[in-house]
C-alpha cells in the first residue's frame, strides 16, 4: 500500500485523469482485503490520497469516491 500511495504522488504530477483514476481504482482493489479491523490502519493514508486525487480532477467515478469516503469515515469513527 505504501508503494501505491507513493505512486499517487507521481500520478498527481502527471495530471493525467485516466492514470489517476486507474491508480485510485488499484488502491481500492488492493485495499479491499485490508478492510478488517486489525488491518484498517494500513489503508487510511492511501485511501485519503485517492480521494484527494479524485477531488482534484473532479472525477465522475462517483461509486469509487463514495466507497472510499465510507471506508475513511468508518476508520475515523473507530
């Protein structure tokens, strides 16, 4: 997950919406198995980076954005 988080920094520099969306989707798919209570802390920073990147480009991938926001909210509630 740390590698994907670093890759999002590079994706932001490129400012290519398709690459950013693919990176965010990859973060989501890779983070799905880590949504357990014991491993949730490992996905907070990458999910936060993905939501920020999607907001910055004003992406229309609403399902992905909502899923990321829900999991971030669950983490913050805990």
